[in-house]
């Protein structure tokens, strides 16, 4: 399986997770069910995301391995040690905010990488890749920070 196909599969999985969260939100009118609707899928995807660290370590991508490792480790710790491990945290609105932010970022990032691999990335996708994070990244960090505060106290 080539890199483009892997990226398309990652995109599809993140889109499925976002779809599940959206359906749950629209049917219940509540942000408290994000983990119940897509948490296990996101846990699996986060474990598999370690492949991105390996790609950087062996030079397949130019990003290196340190920053992908730090991002993967941070997300994985919050997701598996805190959210998955503490039932009360799973129902927090912060989980909804963080999951939605993560899914949106990845839904833009993976097609960008796939199309860049074949040298056919449209300019609007490049624009989205480098500007959407200005809004979404702080939302994800805010959600992760809320998880962390709940974990500490």
C-alpha cells in the first residue's frame, strides 16, 4: 500500500469519527457524548498515528521525528491515560471540543499530504492547511487543557 492510499484511509477514518460525533450531537443536542460515539475509533487512530513518528525518524517525510513524537505523545497521554481511563472525563464538553478540533485538522492535513505526494495539491487546500489551524489549534489546546485540569483536580 503506497503513502497516498494510507493517507486516504486516515482521512476517511477521521471523517467517520467526525460524522459519528456530529450525528450524536445533532440527535441528542448535547456535547457530552463525543467519547461514546467516536472515542474508541479515535483511540485506535491515535495509536496508529505513531507511524507518522516513524516516517519522520527514517526520513520518509522532512518533518523529522521530534515534533511528531511530542504531538503524538501528548495526544496519546491525554486520550488513553486520562479520557479513556476516567469515566467522568469522557462526558465533558472538552472532549467534544478536542475531538472535533483534531478531526477537522486531520481531515485537511491528510488530503493535503496525499495530493502533495503526487504533486497535484490545489492552492485552496494549501491555504486551508496553513490557516485553519489558527482557529482550530487553540480550540484543541483549550479542550486538552480542560482535560488536564480535570485530571489534576
